[in-house]
C-alpha cells in the first residue's frame, strides 16, 4: 500500500466503533515473534507469506464457522 501500511489501516478501522470484522494479518513479516506481534496489535489471526495453503484453510475456517 502506498500511502498507509496495513497496520496503520487496521488501527484506523479499529478506532471506528461499528467495526467488528475479524482481520487476519497476511504478511511477509515472518520472523519468529511476528505472530505474537500482530496478535498483540489486535489482529484476529496471522498467516505468514509465502502462503501455506493448510494454514490459510485453518485460519479462514476458524472465522467462517463462527
């Protein structure tokens, strides 16, 4: 994204009272502590790139079944 990062966009969305859509971080930031970092920021899930199709299915099925 050219003007704003995904994290910045997410923070703006979370400031809106009516925003309650689950957001999963899909990112190339795949360091050992990245998952904890994104969850601490308030993301509902974390999927690192390159995408592992099984992780993607598991992450999406958790939210689609709710």
